[in-house]
């Protein structure tokens, strides 16, 4: 395959993100300075490692990045977003978190709980915008569960 051929097939990265809800608020993290999409808000998570399930990925990533121990990850939806240098296949998983859980920021610059309406005023990472929009439209995360 030629270099030109490679350019038409960008790298596809599988990434998982945690959708954690308390009442009407969802946990979002702000990307760190100096990173891809620095300063943008996202559902926290990270890259899936080889031979790792999505559930294993989100449990590991939340522990590594935020020192949070999530449980019972359940698949919600997958979106695909193309950036110039790569394509992200983002798998969202609803996760549970103890009410008294405390975080430590290892990777992100900030963390917050936002309603779907409040999310609309944030600078959300492009790959996360579709889910944020669905939450506002109330087609995801109904009053009793997290379903798309």
C-alpha cells in the first residue's frame, strides 16, 4: 500500500467513556492542558488496550485517571468521530459510582456534574457532542435508567 493509500485510511481508535449519572446530572471531565482537545469537556474514559473488554477498559481508565472505582458498566451506544489525524470509535458505558466517592485528578484539569441543559453551554469534545445532545433531547438516560 502506498503512503497516499494510508492517508485515506486514518487510524481507528477504540475508546470507552463512562456515563455516570446522579439525579439529572452527569459526570464530565475537562481535558488537560497540552493534550489533544485540551480544555474541552468529555465523558471520562480512554483507549481500549489489546485483549481488553470495554467493561475492563472503563474500570481501568476511571481508576487511573480519576481514582474512581466504577462498577456494573453497561453498554449504551457507540459513535464514530473523524478527526483529521485519526478516527475515534467511542463506546459509551453507563456506570455506577458510590454517592460518597471522591476523585483525584491524575489526567484531567477539572471535573463536574452537569445537567443536559448545562452541557449545551460547555465546550464539549466533538466526539461526545452527539450523546450530550441526545441527553438534552431526553432520548437517552430516561428518569429510571441510562438507555439510548
